[in-house]
């Protein structure tokens, strides 16, 4: 593997996860260690000094203000020197052959595709790694259980050891592999998305100019999801940020009617889930569904 690769990692108060991420890159890329660029979003846990002392060859950009994930990725790519890019969260552990494999997959499609690996939890269990873009179609798919059914089928296929690639509407942004040419063609990530939906926007714009998004279960990463979301639901602030980012996506790419219909479909969906979780006395899911309902209502009311 002689192609140049740059791994851009965004960090924020997660130095232990970041150390594990960098270590996994070095251990799995035994032929040639990629250029590793860490963009730190004003961490207060000593991340910068910690990583500088451990890995002096890692390039670190220190942002004095946290302007979000998209901004950090763009800044990291701007100083990268490679043809191929791995855009990464810090809470990722790369499994054997993953980085080389992702790049080879992009090359096999004549450098005209965006690729992500299958994500798993630390115990090896399947983790969702793709989604449908926010739209009326997705709202209907969620409401009528089509999304859940398709995800269940993909999970079952993975658990059976079937590693067949498939194209998706958008890839989870925890790990994305692409070329610098594609990234620059799209003018990078849209920095108006602070966190969440920047990858949906990126893949949506890519598809509009002829680049598909591909998930390849052949290659895998462990994604801790911040360590707090692996076994718990997201907190209220994160859920509100997620719904607001989806609304921003709809404002950008659709009209106000589409946005309103999508949000109302999602509201009905989570209200039904809330009834179900209360019926089964699932406290965690009840709390999570309540948070989603509150966030959607807030966006619908313009708060």
C-alpha cells in the first residue's frame, strides 16, 4: 500500500479515546503510517499536551474556540498532504486492514465514491452506520416501521457473516473515507452545521454531482459514541441539537412544507414509541422518547 493517506481526527475532551484511536491507526497501518492530523476543539482536559508528548509526529491544530465538527474537519483537510482522506471521530478504534481497505475500496470505484466501514460497539455488536436523509420519505419510513425493518435485516445479515457492500443515502460521519478531489469539489463540509447532519449534507451534495455513498461491512471499526451513548440514550441537549440540525438540512435543501411534514411525521413516530415504551415499562426508552418529542415540538414552535 503506497498511496498517501491522511487521517483527520476531531477531538474534544476525550484524550483517552484519542490515544486509543491513534494507537489503532499505527498498529493496523504496519506498512506505512498515514499522516495523522488531530484538530482539537478547545479541549480543557489536557488533550493537546498529552498527545503531543505521546505522539510527537502527529500534527495538531489547536482551535481556541469550538466552532463545531464540520469546521474542524475542513481545517484539518486544509493542511493535509495526501490524496486520500479518512475523516474520523476520536472515539474510534480501527480494526485490522480497515484504513488500507477503505482506500482500496475507493480506488476500486475509480475514486468516485465515498466509503465508510461497518461500526460495532466495544462488545462486537452491530451498530447503525448509515441513515436515510431527513425527508418526507424518511418520516414515512420511520412511522411505518420500514426503517427499523431494513436496519434489522442489515443487522441480521452482518451477524450471519455476510459482508456485502451496499449503497446508502448517507453514511454516519464517525468514519468517512474519500479523496481530496471529491472533498474539494464539494467545498468540504458545510460549517453552518455545528454537529450532526453535516455528513448527511455532504453525502446529499455528493450524490447530486454523481458521487455515491457506500457502506462496506468488510471493514470494521469500534465506535464508542463518546463513551456515554454506548449503553445510554443521548442527553437532552444532544437530541435538541440533532433535531435542529435536521431542520437546518431541510431548510437548505427543501421547502418549508417538506420540513413541517417531516417534523410532524417524526413527532407522531416518537409519540407512538412513547406509548409503547410506557406500556412495556421501559424507563430508559420512555425518557429518550420524551426528549425527542420535546425537541421536535420546540423546533416546530420556532424555539
